[in-house]
C-alpha cells in the first residue's frame, strides 16, 4: 500500500465581468523518479489517444 502524497496548493483568483472565480490547483509532491514515471505514463496515454483520432477529420 502506498502512502498518500502531500500536495502543494496554488490559489488564483480571476475576475471575469461581474464574476470572481477562484481556482485551486493541487500538485502532488513526489520524488523525482516517481514524477518522471507518472509523466511518462501520461505522455504515453495522450499519445495513444491522439494517434487514435489523428486520422479522423470532421
């Protein structure tokens, strides 16, 4: 069982017209090797999706 990673929080407030929108971004704090492993996994999955739909034009 893996321990839950700690997260770095980044809060941004944006005003659009009359509305104020608050965006909270949570980024996991991971060791460099785990970060690279997850990055490669995401890149591979994105490549698979884009490869699947690259030939299809509407």
